[in-house]
C-alpha cells in the first residue's frame, strides 16, 4: 500500500480513483466529471480537491482541469489495484455477481492491509495455475454455490481423483 504523509480517508481515496479513471479516458478531468462519476455535489468535489491539492496529490486550480501528480498517480494506482484485486477475487474465486462484487470491492479496498492483498493475489495466481484444481475446481465451487452438494459426492470425487493419480 502506497503511503502518503498522512493517511487518506476512504472518501479521498475514492476521489483519487475517480480522477485516475477519468484521466485514463480523457487525459484530464474537471470537477463536473468527478461529481458525475461519484454522484456527489460540486461543493463536495471542491472540498476534496482542495485537500488533495494540499497533500500534493493533484494539480488543481478552480475552474481548471485536474490532473494527478506523480505521487497522486502512485497512490491512485494502489487504490485501483486493491479494488481490482478484490473485485476479481469475488467474481473469479467466490463466483459473486459482478455488480455486487464491484460494490463490495469499493467498500473493502480502503481497509485492506498489504499483507492481505498479497495473500489474495497469490491465492488467485495459485488457483489459476494449479493443475490439480484451477478453473475446473472453481467451476465445481460455482456449481456447489448454486446447487449445493452432498458430502458423499465430494468424497466420491476425491476418491476418483486419487485413483486416477495412482494409475
């Protein structure tokens, strides 16, 4: 997790994330773009922009375009990475609906420690690469979530797996 001189509130991280995405699309953002994306008032945006400018995370002047500073881009990329990692974990691993995963990721991204982020990232990578589980295992988990499964089915599957390995 990229640290600023002072920890940022979840709200300010959301503003940085919004500016990052708007910049990515339009190369610069305006207060109206940010207000529209976050569904907040112009006054809220102005207050947040002033705080971010004081922390030297954005280049801001009233009625002008807003861009991330180098430091602001680093912090924003960290927030985006946490968000995307959580969303991918919820969708790819836990088989959560994308819209619900997006909302949960947005709420959880702010409090996640670097150690937990690293473990989630490693777990996703492991599952995608593991020849004994991988995506087949994930599809079975998704089916289990949708339809349930009796313990006897799991034991039968495990027995078949062991027998096939020994052949």
